C-alpha cells in the first residue's frame, strides 16, 4: 500500500516539549495503528513556539475499508492539550489480494518460498 504522511501545525509550545499521537481506527472503532512521537527519535523540547510536525508511515498495511485518524496532542508529561476526533478520514481500495474477503485488519503479503 502507499505511504501516508500527516502534517500538523503546533503553536504555543513550551520548553518541556510535546507528545503527538495519531490513532488510526476502522469503522468499528478498532484501533489499528497508534503512532506516538515519544516512541521515535524526534526531539520536541526547546523548539520555536510554533512549528510543523510531519509523520510518515512508509507502508500502510491495511485491508480495504474506511478509516479515520484521531490526533492527540499533550505536553511532555502526557497531559492532554488538544484532541481532534476523526480529524482525517480515508479509504483503502483494492490492495491486489485475492477475491476472498480478508478477516484481518492488517494486510501483509509475507515472503514465500518453496524449500
């Protein structure tokens, strides 16, 4: 599947930094991805009071369905500052898998060989 890139403008940043989270959910509200800035090597302390953050998932491995992304922003102590539910919605269309319906949320082709 294609990559997905999300950009968020953040204002009023304190020297303590921030934590930014993206939660991708399916229509049944199952969280299928949870991406947090604090799990990466991004440094969010001592920035200008306004900045743009960009996060990319290089290969989104989802089956055909509609999805929404919630955005959570908090301070470095995990206290909520802002939350936008269903900030982004998108659909995944035909991943080239077999016509049999998939029962999973994540789509992975795997590496196959006959030995």
